[in-house]
């Protein structure tokens, strides 16, 4: 074993993930599986950086499929392809934010309505959920 090589346990610890995460990334094709040498597999030190890249990309909201594409473009030569992936993710985030803003406005209104009719039945919040669930069942 080269002193710069790591067992799966040491790789996981160095990258701040669990061993099962390393195995999952291997199953997904995000991380290569080194050949066995005796009873162990030894990972190069660069695998730590690759796992950290994957985790950071996940923190930025990229899916594992998108991360796989980014890793294929890792050399940075095809910047237009990288930008396209990032723009797509950004659009999805903007859509989610718009949805969350709409939900926030509705919930704010329902809370205000509930405060105004304190003690009256039915509660506007519960009533709204019942109405929405009836519509969904139609």
C-alpha cells in the first residue's frame, strides 16, 4: 500500500461521509471502484476531493445525475455545457422559490383569518385544507 492510498474507511472519514455513501457513489458511477489488493481496496488520495466535490454540488442543489454530468465535464473545457446544467438547476430553484412564496402568502392569510375569527367554527385553516383536499379528490 502506498502511503497516499486509503482504505474505504479512511477515505470516508477523510471526506466526511459514511462508508455506505462511498459505496453508493460507486454504485451510481460517481466514484470508481479500485481493484482488490489482498483483502482491501485502496483508493487514491484524489478520491477525497472527488467526494467533497459531489457533496458540495449536492449542497448547491444539484442532483446526482447532474453531478455525474458535471464530473464528466470536470476539465472545464466545455463551459457552455456546464453553464447549461447550472442554468437548468437555477431555473428549478427559482420555480421552487416562486412556489414557496405563493405558499407563504396563502399561509399568512390563513393565519390572519384564523386570528380574526377566534372561537368561531370552522377554523379557516382547517376549512381551507378540507376544501383543497376535496378538490384534489374530484
